C-alpha cells in the first residue's frame, strides 16, 4: 500500500515484488558522518558493493520532506551537498516532513523506514549506544533494535561509546548480538574489545537461518550482527583509546551533547589520527555492505544474479 510520506524507487519496488535481496543503507553517514567529497564517494561505493554482492541497494533519506527508499545518483549527490540536512531519528520524521526538509536517517530512523517498506536487512558502520559522557545519553538505536524486526550488520557499536554498558542494555532489551566469525564484540575501528557476544555464527546462511528462527518464535525485535573490521584496516584498541579520551574530554569542555556529540567526536578523532580512523571507517562500511548483501541473498533464497 502506498504511504503518503514515502516514495520507493522503481528498482527497489521491483526487488520487493520479486522477493529479491535488498539491503537498506543509512544516510547520516552522508549528511553528518563524513566530510566532502568522501561522503558522496562512500555512498556510491556502498551501493556498488551491495550490487556486486548480489543485492539491490536502498539508501534511505529524506528529500523535500519525503521519505525516500532508494536514491538516484543525482539524488545522492544532492543529499551529499546539502548543508542544512537534518539528522533524522524516530522523533524527527514529522518535523522533517512538515518543514519539507532534506535529512539523513540514523540507524534507528533507517530501521524504521526500512521496516515500513518491507526491507529486512540493513548495513551500517556502528550502532549508537550508551555514551561515556553521560549514562543518560542512550541512543534510540538500542530501543529500535528491540522493537523493529531487522538484521543490522555493523562493526559493533561506535568506539566512542561505553561498550560494556551498551551491551548490558542490549541484553536487558533481549537483542541477540551475533558475532560474525568471532567470539568477541568488535569495537568499530578495532577487532577486539575484550567483550563477548551472545552467539557466534560463521556463514551468511547461518545468520539468515538464525533470524528466521528468531522471528518464527514470535520475537518482535531485530538481530544485531557484529562484523569485525578487516584485519588489514583495523586499528588496535590501545592505540585508539588516547584519541577517544581526548576527543571526549574536549566535547565535555565545549558542552557538546545530544545529536551533535557523535559527529563532533568522529570528526575530532579523524583529526587526531591524521585521517587513519576515517580510512578505517570507510573500510568497515564497505565490509558490512558486502556481508549484508550475502545475508539478504540467503534470507530470500535468491543468490547472485537477482540484483536489479
């Protein structure tokens, strides 16, 4: 049924009608997460990676106050160049619609829109969670994972967060944390965190079968798939910790909080690492896009060659 505030791109609509594999992609990484021109280059590479792995990409964003599921290259460029784009989570959809604004969807926002459209698999960089700066600053991403039946492929939670507290909240909410080919929860830039996962699975088919069983049991929420950054691009946690601590201290000194905190921390860490963290961020995003496409193919039973 057509939704008054949503437009689904023709290729995504065809893939939905054919039950072909689709991967939802977020857009705050384009509007708020990366500098120009890397943001547009990354958005294009993410879509290309999904296609090469056998699925149809569906980048989700808001343009002129309308939720768009799937963007043309011209629309991607327009979003990447927008200087006034909103950061859109659950509570921000109505504001963006009323203001006829452009916006990048967060993990939570993308999950919500993807679920409305009927898309079950989503690739992102790292989820939000509990911030170190304040135990009361908890991302809506965690609640969304508990409530929205989506497979979310990530490289763990963002390393700027309180990872033990984030995992505790996920456990409280009943969200399964799948380690893909790992027993350890990855820490975004790093493959190691010293923290465990709730289950290890080693193939895309195992992940798809796990999600099916989870939902067949009547579970209403999502499945978090923690996919470690490729070893060649990883930065040891011990190397990253001083940079994260410095960026966090600066954020506290400047009174930066709320939706502005994560973009500030990521940008500052990139400056402190002289771009090394940005390179790692790009690598893990593409790695997650590829795995998500493979999982989507297993979930639909349609392998490579079905991409629109």
